[in-house]
C-alpha cells in the first residue's frame, strides 16, 4: 500500500456516495475512485452468487485499472455477503460498512442503547450479518430487524422527497417503533439519503446510526495507523456500469460538483 494511490469504493448505485462524501470531508488529501454498479442495482434482491460475481468484477476494476491502496465496500448488502470471498481472492485490504460500528457502539455515550432497530435490504437482513455482529459486540442487545426493499428503488428514482417515501417509512418503521428501540442502524448506504424523512418519523428519542460517518472515521484511523494518508493533489473519479441520468444529477448536487468526472464503463 502506497501513499499516492487512490482509495477505491464501490456500491450498487448512488448509496455509496453517502460514504464518499464523509470520506472526502475527513480525508481531504486523498484521491478516490468510485464505481456504482448501476447496471445491476438493486443488489438487495439478487442471489449471493450474483453479488459475489459483481463485487469481484468491481474490485478487479479498482485494483487492476486504478491501482487502489484500499477498497471500501460501501454497500451493506455486499458487506454482509462477500467480504470473505473478496479477502480470499484479492490481496488489497478491504473495509466493510458493518464492522466499524463496533467501536462506535461501545462509546460511553452510547451505553443507553439496548434495543436496536436495523433496517436494510432483503439480502442484508436475511444474511443475519447484523444480528451476529451486534451479538458479538454485546450479547445483551435486543435486535429488531426489518427489510425495507422499496427504499432503494425510491431513492434511485429520485423520489426521496416524494410523498411515497413518507408512506413507506411509516409502513416499514411502525413495527420497530412498537418495540421501543433506542437506536436505528441505517443498514444500507442508500438510506442516509432519507435521513431527514426517517428522523422526522422517529422523533428525537431514537438515535439514528448512519454508518457513512462511522466508516469514514474508521478509514481515517486505519490510514493513520498505517501511515498511509496522502499529501498530494487529489482527484475524485466516478464510474458507472450503465448510464443513469439520476446518478449524474444526484452526484452533482450531493458532492457539490466536487469530482473530476462521471464515466460509463463496460465491465459486464
Ligand atoms: N447501498 C447498498 C446497501 O448498502 C445496496 C442496496 C441495493 O442495491 O439494494 O445495501
């Protein structure tokens, strides 16, 4: 791993941009290469075999064509399914979006959290990855999970501010509220795009855990420990596996045009 190399990031679509934005704030001297697999979004209802195949292709692109020093799997669905396969197949280090939550949950100001809601895609919830992980952090956590499969298409279609998102938030989160959760983990990197809407539904008594910020701080610590923070001029390059007008519009607004370009690539 070399200082001058960029950091690679992948997701199925625009969700990982929530992680990229936090990374750019915390690591302004780093370069980034982001790839959104818009040809296959959503990952949340694809088979494990497909998600492994797609994730390997995206990683190869980042490693072989961009010589990245580190890959951030900015997708909970992929993080819960592919991490072992990726570690076996590539020598580049990976950071997933689930395990960095450990130190966050163990902070003294989070001691009040006992009942935890987790929302994610069908695949993330049915993989049980969060349940296993949270029980390892604290066996006494009470975990209430809920798959919210329509959130990703709503977000990818640019409907976060539409009435339909409010209706679906109420539909999905009602049962979690009945379980008196103290915190809600946004177990999909797309969901922070609905943060305001989710937080108005939950009210101020439920803490929302947005892994985008947690993953970015974890990455910063990781690079510091390995003395690998860049100091040079930086670039941010975005790649898509299929055309997506909404991706272009969203990235421009969300990253405040702070990137070099968006290009379509033929990976599949
Ligand atoms: N943003 C991803 C996640 O964190 C992928 C969602 C999807 O494509 O279904 O799970």
